[in-house]
């Protein structure tokens, strides 16, 4: 872990202008799925559950610090062949708007990713998995993004449901410049908060579990510098 403190502070996060208005709100959209639309996805995922019956979720971003589902066990775990990347966008709901879209973390191919696995209560797996799907797949989808993955933990390997991005998805943003990503993270905000808050919470909650992601550490430093520049009134940064 780095010895230095994070440059991105709660004060800097709070200085990002808050979300106002109606643009980018989830309510009222015409592309929201019905609850019954999730049933085939739930059926497919649960049909492929391990023989021991356990259902784990692999969390690499906001599910770590805001899981919003019931948990009976938590472990640190690593998936091979995937890494964190700000490549999911452009985000026009939750933490962005059509006018100022954000960009979210996704699991992209290559490398490895250390995160957290959460085991769902055996007596309420379907109900809690539905909570996760509604959050991670809030709009009507063309393909299922959830899939089973092997996660290595200190107590042994477990099978867990994760949400890696498909490079054929229209939401996959390859080859973005660091400047474009940093600008989105420093400025975008939506009805669930700002992208800067999302980044800050992810880095700090990973650190609380002893996880250091060099990519996220670099991004928090660059985003902090961008916000500082905007607050200082640099006209090039405001445009």
C-alpha cells in the first residue's frame, strides 16, 4: 500500500457541482424492464450454480461499499484473466446525465483483479440475486452480462457471479485517452452522486481491506488534480 495519503479527499469530492434537474433520471424511462423480465436470467444463473448450492457474488467496485443485498459470508478473492478498467459508458443514469455522461468501472479482459466475494443467504438466494440484477442491469438488455467466474480465496476457490464486460457490447469504450476518462470522473454527476465520489469510495473501501489497485490509485490522483484545477478557475479545464 502507498504510504502517502490519497490526493482525492472528501472535500474535493464535495466540491463537484451536485446533480440538479430531471435529465438522466431513471424514473419515467420507457426502456425499464418489468420484474418478470429478470426471471429467465435468474433461472439460467441459478441452474448453473455449483453443486454445493452456494451462490457468491464477486464485487470489484461499488458492490463492495454499497452491496444492498443480504450477506452471510465475505472473503477477499482474485479472478484471473480480468482487470478493473474505466471502460463502461457512456453513463447517462445513476452518476451521469446525457449532457455530462460518466464512465464506470468494468471487468475487462487481461490481468487479474482482487476484490471481495459475498455469499448470499441459502434461504434467500433468488431474492437477493434479483436485487443485484436490478441494480447492475437496470435497463432492457440485448445480452446477459452476468456470468459465473472462478475466484481464488485463502479458503479455496469458489464459483461466483460477476459482471465482466463484453468487448462486443455497445457500452464498451476501448482506447479512451486518460484525459477523457479523468475529465468524466472529475465532472460527471447524476441522481446517485458524482463519479468522483464513486472513485473515492472504491479506492478507500479497497484500502480498508488491504487491496491496492495501482490503476485506481493513479486515477484518484489525476482526478483530484483535475478538480483542483477546475476549482482554481483554469478556463481550459472549465471548457
